C-alpha cells in the first residue's frame, strides 16, 4: 500500500473498544482479554493493523468485499452522491435516481421474472422482508394459515428476531426467537451423510424427508422454503447434485414459495451475478442478497420478488405496510451501482470462473495432512473441516478449539481466515491472483503442521 499511515494507537483504541459490543463474541473472555487485532487500513486483497502489519484478507471482510478493498471508484461515487443528494426516502410516491437505477439494474441481472426490488440494509432484513411479504401474499390470496417457513439445520439467515429463527438452532442457544414459525429439515451436508448412502441416495433421502414433513405439517400451513444455494456460516455445505432442483419441484407442487438466500453467493462469489439459476438451475420466487451487492462499502441489501408476487401484493385496496428509513439510501445505492460496474468492467465473474478451480484445487491439496477431513465448497467459497480421525470422521472435542488454533496460526503468518467450530472458512476478495492463491495454501499448510506439532506435544492427538 503506497500511502500506508502508521501511527500506532492500539492501546487507546482498545481502551475505547471496551464500550463496543462485539457480534457473536464471547463477551466474558473479551472483557478479560480485549480485542486481538485492530485493523485500520486496507487495499486490494490486504488489510493492515495499527502497527502497519499486512494480512491477506481470506474472508473478504465478512464474505463481502468482493471487488477488493480501496476501490476509489466506489468511494468517489459515494462522495459524489452525498454531495448531490445526501438523503431522501423512497416512501410513498417519492423516489430518487440512484435507487431507481439500481432497482432496474438488479432486475435485469436477476433470473426470470424477478423484477421487483425492495432495498434494506442487511441480509437479515432482506430475509425478514421476504417472509413478511410472502405472509402477506398468502393473506391476499385467502390463505391466512400459510405461515410456516421450512429451513434447514446448518442454515444461517441472519440475526434479527425472524432471521435468527430461520437460522440453525446452534446460533441462538439460550436466546429467544420466533421459532414457532419455523420447521427445520436435515442438513444437506454430504460429508456427514449416513454411512451407507451414496450421494444420489442422500439427495433422495433429503427430498423424501421434505415431502414427508410437508405432508405432516400440511402444505396449507407452509408459506415458504428458504435456502442458501451453498450454506456459508453453517460450514460451507454444498448440497448433493440435483438437490436444489428437486426441492424446488416439490415446493412448486405444494404451492410453497422458494426464497434463495444469496446474501453470500451472489455478485461473483461462484462466478455469476446470481448462483440460483446459473449454477444450480433453479428459478426461485424470491432472491435475497446483500454483502457483495456493494462489496461491503455501504450497508445495502435487496429482496427481489417475482412479478407474480408483486402483482398480488400490489392489488387494489391494499398498502405495502413495510418500510425503513434507510431503504434505498442514496449513498448505498451509489456504492452498489459503482460496485456492479467494477464487477462487469473488470470481468470479475470471468476471473472467478478461471481461477476459482485453482483456488479449490490448491486448498484440496491440503487433504494429505492427517487432520484435514474435508475440503469443500466452490470457487471463492471454501471450508476446511478438521477431524481427529479421518477414517471414522471422528470430530475434535470442542475444547480443543481446532478451528481457532489453525486460524490464529494463519493470522500469525499474515492470513486472516474465519474459525468456525472444527473448521476454517475462506471467502476471499474475488480479485485474488494465482500467486496469492498459492501463498494462502502455503500459509495454511504451515499453520496446520504447526497445530499438529502443538497437539502432539500436548498429547491431544
Ligand atoms: C447466507 C446469509 N444470509 C443472511 C446473512 C445475514 O446478513 P447480515 O449480516 O447482513 O444481516 C448472512 C450473513 O453472514 C448470510 O451469510
């Protein structure tokens, strides 16, 4: 980074940070130990801490900085927007240019008749909006009992009261949620499928379960099925071949609407603007997206509905009773438009399609290490699962915190990855070069070997 400013204020910042409530953190330990790293600058695929130390950002922030850090086209577009129109709402019959332009742009990119866009400021809100609107859709059609949501064990759909209810129960242990609305189907994780099943049999097993549960609950009580094309925070779970298409067919048969949660998978992460149709061959009724929509430069999400849903909720004598002050915020829309222009002009999807397989292959090459049980995912969305015994797939005890150990070793070597139970997850900026890909694989190999040494010394293997 040419203009790196080093003025180490770590101590002062950590003191101020005592007032900050950190998401998904162990607040008790954090209170005792404080935050570990203060990241204060970023450029390309790298972030820098207060001491000026450089880290490869293996998570693209939080699965979001798709075009990489420091893109002046986006920050300039935001500044220009704020200087022209800092804020106005899209309530009632008002609008402004950047919200209208972005809505049209998204409609042209989204598959099929997904032409109607509602903006929010997070993936959680996008998913909440989808369910609120579908509930209302069925009310309008005279089916007020159609309210339940089918979700899956392992899913992550966000943290608002409703989104966390649709999220796998492990993410809300001891916390309340609107769980009475949600029915969970089995996780589609092939690695932990029942022993005797082939992958096609596993797909059939999951679909049979879906049909059985729909029949049991009654389709007249189920509004929608929400699914990430590839589960992210649940452990980068790629479902068995054909699963999404079969699930969509079942939903169509039972008149259950499908929501594709593309908060992570859209805007190039799998090599396409949207993965639902281009990668998995499905046409959802609603797509929810966020993160890569602005590459995280501004908080914006989109809930994209089919024309058919829109026509029903736009019927006469009704109002769209849903709205947030920052829905379609001009600066967020400007950031998203500039970001989409970069994805298109820099041919980011093409780059991901070209080098994504190399990323997958170089991480898969770690499979020779004795604790690497599974390397899974697709293109720029990969998870590595560690197991105590590869033959039996016996997991590590939670106390060993194996994912955290590997991620800390990687961080010591200049790479940020996300620990997730017995896994680490990688979801880097989509601009990664082949050299950086090789660097990541090298650092991870060294880190895992070093953890192996530690475990052997502590007789934990
Ligand atoms: C698939 C998926 N859906 C929804 C969300 C929630 O998005 P947000 O954190 O912006 O509310 C996330 C966040 O990681 C996600 O991965």
